[in-house]
């Protein structure tokens, strides 16, 4: 139902997902009529807030179809599949049809930083 809408915006979503790797919240304005047409005149809930952990929706037991189809589209594309498996993302669509996404993966300390800190502390002793 919403696959065409998500495929339309997928190139932009890819860019935002890459930018979100730094931890900044990324937002994109979407066209309300695209979603209304995709719903086919049926009343549908367009707003959602979901966390994707390893590509799967985590925080909602029964997500709305618009959110489920976003997760499906992200899994079908090779690049986004790698990103959602590597990082955890929070996707939210509000009533103004603004999609926001944020990388919510825990920060991983690199081994070179840890080694440098250990060396610095041993030198000060």
C-alpha cells in the first residue's frame, strides 16, 4: 500500500541515514497527498515512532502499516539493509508529514582511543 511512497523517498532516506551516523537528528518534509493516495481513501494512521534494531521494529507490538512497509523497503535495498543492520535507528513520522530519523546506536569506543587512554594513565603514575 505505501511501498510506492517509500520507494519514491528512498534515495533521500539513504542520504539521511548516512548523515545520521554522526548522531544528529535528520528530518525530511514529505508530501501528505502521496500518503493519502496510497491509503486509497481509507482512513489510516500515518504517524508513528519506531526503533529499528538490526532491521527489525522493536518498540511497538503492532506498528501501523506505513511503518511496517518502511521497514520492509529498508530491508529490500542493499545499502539501507547494511545500515540498519549496522546501526540502530529511530524513525518518526509526525502529523505534519515530517520524517525524522536518528542513529540511536550506543557509542562504541575505538580500541586506539582506549589504548591511548591506558598509556596516558600509566605514564602519569
